[in-house]
């Protein structure tokens, strides 16, 4: 069946009632396929949810003792015990705390002392007053943009307790601040793709897994690992990608994994493994494109009808414009994959119905803008975009992209009082006086008043004196930790609300203990793409120690600044939640569905299920564009895929040319000017969400001698005389960390893996460049931007060396309460 050939059937009120609500708000009508379904009939306990999925909290004597996965979860997360432990772990922040030097000597005192752990406990009243007064002082002295509230990070889901929106709500009601644009996930891709395919695309739906299982003959996971990266959602996880991978396995679909690591997904599907040198994928794609063209395998009709600019890209591919034909032999030299293999791939991609699934890591690199452009150019040459089972997909690995989208209303959410509802796209919203690209804060702190090119325009970098962070961990997520430490010394004040004593909290001047989602009530949707259910996120236990919700904290600060009523509108927590639900109920009615009254929804023991139509189940990305490229034009200037961009040509950036181009990164495996021998895959961790849960007991399952694991190929270990379980020093000119060695042949020689999110634990916090005792990989990564176009981060650009650590091992102190 061809997708999009029918319109979505309108469900009668009756059939919806029959299909889901009458059946106990449960799963009736929803297929429950996939691996080891949750504990049978798990229920009882208190229904809630988190980034890792829907669960029931079991409570004994006022204490949560188990988070039991919901029976409807096709692949419950093994991280749930860590989620429970995040409530009670030794690393929980207990009381409001202020750094002694700041408290006694005032803002900006002894900035080198940040991170040394010398905190003084204060009362909530005093903490609120200190924060409100400091916001006022900084605004009055330096102007409103001196307050930075970009506050990027993965917080917790929930449409009310969105701490970042709440921070901006408080600041918008009382004045202004500097915000940030973009994110660390897809910083480069989301800026270039609007020029190429007409939208940011990286977070949009893919052709469904169901459609792939029926139509795809060759699935290519290009730096894309759904079985790791779909453990979570930005909202509450549905784990639909696990079911999706199962569908491919059942269908026996041939697959290829192009990745320095033989991933969980590759292992589950027994995929062919091709391991190019990291950061060379653009060259590899060009080699394949050259072979396609050379052998006449490209789809000229598709290029003519659906794209512009191939004629301007071709001279580059053939070498007419720069003297270097991008032949498979040329590409093989760079990427390390033999030329014959590249020709073989060109033939297989073009002769089979092929889906190219690209992850995000390849754009989190120097010149990361090029990879998505190269992929779309390659997919255009193959001519399968918009066909069932073919083309390209940019989120198969993320938040269960490709899990079919249910017919559901959009749940309303708290807004930031700038007139924009931002849940789901918090960091894309425009609020605040000034906005800087999210990963350029360090550059901004070090260069106030200077100008920066960004996406065709110029930004003047503001002077920032106060950074306010909630729901994010910059001392984990930002690159080049030591440069960051230098920049942080420019700040008068750093305020952090968190659940846990992260490195960011430890480097703060004022630290406020926030509640977890499990200590407050909220509401959310299940599945970023699936939108399969609306979930009551019920409070499971009372707040521990003196933790308070970000909502209550900001309401008090707003009140202290004279805007208390504007902040709360006189509504209680449950009033807000009910309001969001009622909004959805009205929208659902417009779609022919009747949701139950709020009380029966809230008191039910099951999430509220929404129906899935056959059309959505079989949905094909870009099918409408393919069917009628005029009526369903893309959002680009020409309405077609732009393989050459006149707009980007006009910007004249030498680090981002107007068509997909192989650009040498500052350092890479085999790079002519690169000094360190090993490429670091700073991937997303399998048993954490970034740094979240690193402070819990779940760490005991993967740490090696108390340190973050470092994977290494047996050949590289042998060459260095290293053994499994050795504590090693991983180092380069930017920094040094300890890690515990894991020797494995699922990683390519020349590459090591140290996942992002390990907590930064400097042996001497006063000394920039100090050894990190636990293993925060961002001591080693580069802080440069992808290019002047996107100014994205390069968390996957790092070369290093590894040696056995000799001498007395420094203790890991970052997981306990500060001194
Ligand atoms: N080298 C390298 N670096 C990377 C990456 C990489 O691949 N390589 N990946 C990048 C990417 S894609 C991302 S998204 C970032 C992630 O970076 P972050 O999103 O900053 O990382 P998290 O560990 O999720 O931090 C979230 C913090 O919010 C806290 N939190 C959770 N809920 C609440 C709440 O309700 N209230 C408050 N106040 N706090 C709360 C958590 O305890 C945690 O400390 O890292 C980036 N950094
Ligand atoms: N379990 C878990 N899941 C997560 C997260 C998490 O922290 N933990 N974080 C979530 C977030 S916020 C995001 S943005 C996404 C991130 O999604 P991605 O950025 O796609 O995830 P990564 O794990 O960094 O990388 C994916 C794969 O790319 C490979 N790779 C690295 N460098 C290269 C290269 O140069 N070439 C090729 N071909 N492959 C390469 C890695 O080995 C890995 O297998 O994940 C999300 N999912
Ligand atoms: Mo991300």
C-alpha cells in the first residue's frame, strides 16, 4: 500500500471509546509486539513517567522501593533502578547552599575557588533573597543581557515542571536576559538543513518501521544506533524503536552498520559492519557518489524533477572545479574503507530499495554541516526519496523516530510568559533580549563586545556576569573543560538548581535543591514521535530533605521581585495540570475523539491511549512531495532539495561552502597535521542519559576500578602493553582524565570510546588542567565551532593517547556530598 494515498479516517466518538477508553484507558487496539514485555500485568503502585519510560512507583512506609515498568512498554529500560536511586543516592542535594567566599566577600570573590566544595548551608528564605537581589544587582549594574538564562539541558519531562521555561518565565516577567539558540544534539544539522531540504528535519518523523519491514531491502545505519539511543525520549519514552528493530529482524531485512563501533543494533540484526575512520564520512559518501555517477547508476530523472544544483555540485565531484576527482580511490585514502567496497555499496544502494539512516554524531564534528548535505545529495542521486522503504531518515536512532504517530491532541504546557508555548522546542523559542548559539557561551564569556558570524548574520557578544542554570549540566555537556574553567572565572555569579551534586552544582556559587519528578505532580505525552498516550505523572513520595520544585522556587523569586501573581496566576499545581488536560480535551473533540473527564483520567492506573490509523502506521516521509512537488513544495527557496545553495554562497564562509564538500577537520585519525594517534568516540552512554544517573548505584554495573570505561581494540592495547581493567590516563594538549580499560573487538583499531556524561572530578579544582579522577571526556574534546554557519559544538572531534596510570590512584570524590 502506498502511504499518503488516503486521508486520515475520522474516528467516531464511539469507536474511540470502544477502542481505548472503555477498555480501561488501556492498551486495547494497540499491538504489543517486541522483546520481553514488562513484568506481566505490572500495576499497582503509583503511575508516573520519566525520560526512560512509564512506570509504577511502589512505596513502602513513605519510601519508594521499586519503579516497576508499565506493562505496555515493549522494552523497559534497564536504567529504571538508577532512576529510583536518583531520589536517595549519596549525591542528592539536600539543602540550599552558598559558596563561602561568595557569601562572605560578595559576588565574584575567589573565582578560582569554585569547585573546591566549601559551601555554607542557608535557609530557603535567605537563598531566595540572595538570588532575587543578585539578579537585580546584575541587571542594574551591567544591563539585562548580563544575565544568561540559556540554561541548556535535558531536565525532566512534564508539561508543568519544565524548569527552563519556568526560569525564563520568572525572568521575562521581571525584565530580560541573554538566551541561547540551537542545541548540542544537532547544532550543525538544524542550521544547514533548512537550506537543503526546507526544514530542520532532524526531529521530524521518518518513514515508519512498519513500512520499512514491508518495503526496505537494505537498511543502512550510518552512525545510528537505535537500540542505544532510543532508550530515552525528550518526553516520556515509548521505546517504539525496539519494536521497530524487531520488525526488521523478523522481516530478515539486510542491514549495514557504518560506524567505528559494532553497535547493539548491528549485533541484534547481525548487520555487515563497515568501520570508516571517524570524521571521514563525507569523503566516504563522495566516493560512493563518484562511483554511482561513473557507472551511470544515478537517477537523473529524480535529480531533474526534485532537486536543484546538481549541475553545480558535479564539477566538484568529478574534480573539474578543484582538480581532485572524488573517486573511490581518493575516498579510500581518507576513510580507510577500500575503494572496491565503496563501489560495491554504490551498486547495492542503487539496485535495492535502500534506507539511509543517519545519526547525529557525524555532525557533532568540525565542519559537521557537510554530512547531512552529503547524505541528501547521495539519497537524491539514488532517487528513492519518498518511496516506501527507501530514501533517508534522520531520527531512526533518536527517541524512537519511525514509531508511527498516533492521532492525538497536543497537550498544552506552561509558557515562558513571552507569548510562546515552548514545551517540545524549548531551545528553539525566541525569548530574551539577545541570543547566542548555544555552544558559544565560553567564547562569549571570553570575548564580550566582539562580533560573531552566525548563519548569515552578525551577533554582538554580550557581557555576561550571572549564569543561571536549571535542568542542565554544562560542566558535563560543554567541550574543552579547561578552556571553560578559564571562561567561568569571568562570572560574578553562577546559580544552579539541580537534584544531584553534579560538577556544575559543585562549581556554582548558589545551589538550590530541586525535587525530582517523583516528588511532584505533572502530566506528559508518551513518545516524542508516537504521541501514543497522555500520562498522569503522579507524585510518588514527599520531597526528601529540603528539596522544592523549580516552580515553587521561581514563584518565590518572582514574588520577591514583585511579580508573584503574574507568575502563578493564582493557580495551584493541580489547577495547571487540569488546564493542560482540558485544552487537549477540546482539541481531541475537534478530531472526533472524546477524552474522559479529568478525575477519571487522573485516578486511573493506566495512561490514556490514543488510536493509530493504518495510514499513519504505513507513513512514508516525503511521499507527498514526490507525488506532487509543486503542491507539496519543500520549504527551500526553490521548493526542491538544494544540492547547491545560493544563500550559503552569498555568505561567503570559507568553512562552509555552497555544496556538500569534504573539509579537513582540525584533527582526525590519519590527518596530515594530527599529532595524537587515537580518535575518541565520545558517544552517548548506554547506561545513563548524559550525566544523569552517573551519581547512582547503576554506575557500579559499568565502572572499572571506580572510573568511567574506556573501550579499546586489542591491537591498540597490545601496542601499549595495556591489559583489561588497567586504570589508564587518556590525554592530549587540552586535558587529561583517568579511565578504566575495557578491551574489545567491537571497536575499530585507532579508535577509543569514552562516553560523554562522566562526572568531572578534578584532583585539584583550583588548578586548570588538573587530572579528572573519574573520566569526563569533555576534558579532551575541542571547544571550536563546526563553522561560522551553524556555530555548532564538536563533541566528536578529539584525538588523544592512552597510557597506564602509574602512581597512587587519586580517590573519586565527585559522587559524595561536598566537604
Ligand atoms: N563530547 C560530547 N559532549 C556532548 C555530547 C556528545 O555526544 N559528546 N552530547 C551533547 C548532547 S547531544 C547533549 S543533549 C548534552 C546533554 O547535556 P545535559 O542535558 O546538560 O546533560 P544531563 O546530564 O541530561 O543534565 C541534565 C541535568 O538536569 C538535572 N535535572 C533533571 N531534572 C531536573 C529538574 O526537574 N529540575 C532541575 N533543576 N534539574 C533537573 C539533572 O540532574 C542533570 O544534572 O551533552 C552534549 N555534550
Ligand atoms: N542511552 C542513551 N540514549 C540517548 C542519550 C543518552 O545519553 N543515553 N542521549 C540522547 C540525545 S540528547 C541525543 S542528541 C542522541 C544522540 O544521538 P547520536 O548523536 O546519534 O548518538 P552517539 O551515541 O553520539 O553516536 C551514534 C553512533 O555514531 C557513531 N559514530 C561516532 N563518530 C562517528 C563517525 O565519525 N562516523 C560514523 N559513521 N559513526 C560515528 C558512534 O560509534 C555511535 O554508534 O541520543 C539520545 N539517546
Ligand atoms: Mo542531545
